[in-house]
């Protein structure tokens, strides 16, 4: 395969950023207060305090946006306090999706009649059914169909590939949204994980590569997906929990019903896997790795991204070549690479090549080669 003929086009992207931000200092103040109380009550099972310096050194994260802040910083709760909405109200995930979608639709000058399919691709779904994508489709007054898909942090990359496939079955344009309420699945009593995630929603509109792309549009040249089974990133919460009499025990700081990971193993195994996947993907399309102008990587860990970029480019990447948004947004799962793309796709010359890549639990990984219009 060569990289000459595009298979689809990214027409626009959209972004919804929640109104509240939590700094490392704020998060650590609450966590350490909880640790002090825990250690006083459980001297035989002491917990180690944290610090803003530890968080930034380990991840590159300085802050994160969240839908609700007070509940997370409440030592007696330490999780967001989100309202229950009635069946006649727009769900929280769908509301985020609609806001990001409207941003993308406005940027592309497209209305609901111009879109035939809606994908909701994210690491968690607010409910089992009806699908969030169908709710978003209805709220936007889009005719056609919608469905949800979950491939953890790689969901956006898998969603772009799925959208390309839907175009081949007759859809004119596909709207893919990535609403991520990661603050609801994080364990804020876990020192190694309480700082990792934030909330956000991104949207991407994919259409056929007809005619010349407009400035700001990107031709999709090829996509590649990969999964490898691993327990190193896991969340065991599921719909069978009531049947097995196992639900979240909020008094257990080590519950397996929230996000858990073995960070060192993830770093050791995911970096070479993703670097090899991107490098091989580029080689198969006759694109030298060192010719890439931009890499919009999953925003989970700064050290991880720097090493992946170095392996692909054969040298250290500049911030322009490998943009970073995780310092302000933290890890936003599937949305991270799309935030980076949305905020940092300007400045490329017509024909410049870049890669969008998401990777995470599963392990799952996706690579999307794009060319600037």
C-alpha cells in the first residue's frame, strides 16, 4: 500500500471542556488529609502520602478539568457528586457529546441533514441502553443511525477506522464523539492513580475524500488497529455485579471496581508495542518515520509520549512535533489524542504527514496516518 490515495477525510473537530479545574496541589491536600485519617484508624495498613512534585515527575500532569469539583475534594466523599437525571432529560454523557458535536459541526459548516451516522466511542458508557450515540443523534436531530463502542483509551482511533468503514457502506458523513467522564471511574484513594484522569469531550466529523481538502482538513491515508490482552490496566465494574453481590465498597481503598493499573508494566510493555506499530504502519505506506511533521499521541504520560516519539522519529521530538495537552487536561482516555489534534493542527504545510494514535487498556492501540490539506 502507498500513501497517495486517501481513504477518507477529517472535515473538522470539536471540543467541550468542563468548567472546573483541579490543581495537583488541591488534589494532594485532600488525599493527604485522607491518608492521615486512614493511618490513624489503620496503623497496621499505613498509606503513603503524595505530593504535587511526585505527580508531575511521574506523569507530567499539573491539573485536570472535571465536571464536578467539590465532591472530589471532600475527604468524606472523594468522588464527583453528579445529579441523577430523569428519562426525559438529556444524560450527562450525551450533553457533553452534543456540545462537542455542535462545535465540530459549526467549524465544518454542516447541519444535521449532512450527517448520516453517530458513533459514541469512549472508555465508559453511562448506561447499558439505549445507546448514548442514539441519544446524541436524537438531540442533534440527525436522521440515520448511531451506536456505542468501547476500546478504552484507543476508542477514538478505533472510531475513526469504524467511520471510514461506514462511509464505504453509504454514509455520507460520520460524527464520532468521545465523551469521557473519567473522574467517575477513578479511585481518589489510590496514590498511584488518583491524579491520572480528567473529564472532557471531543468530536470528529469524517467524510469522503472528494476534491481538494480545505485548509484545516486532513486526508486519512491509512489506519491500523491492534489489541493484546493484558490485566495491567483494569476496571472490573460491570452489569453482573448485582447478580454476584459485588458492588463498590467505598470503605475499601483497593477496590477492583474502579480504575487500577500496574504503571511500571504498562510503561515497559506499551511503549515498544505502540512505537513498533506506528513505525511499521508508516513503513508499509512508504513514509519514513523521520519525515513526520506531527504526532498527536494519547495524552496519558509525558515520559511515555516522549519515548514513543523518539523511537518513531529516531531523535527527540520537539513540543511542536509532539504536542502536549495532558499538563492541563490530564489523561482524558480516548479524547486525549483528539484534544492534541484539535488544538495543535495548525502550522502544517499542505501535504505534511502526521499520525494520530491512541493506546491504553486492553492493551489496545490505533494509528491513523493523515495528510494536511
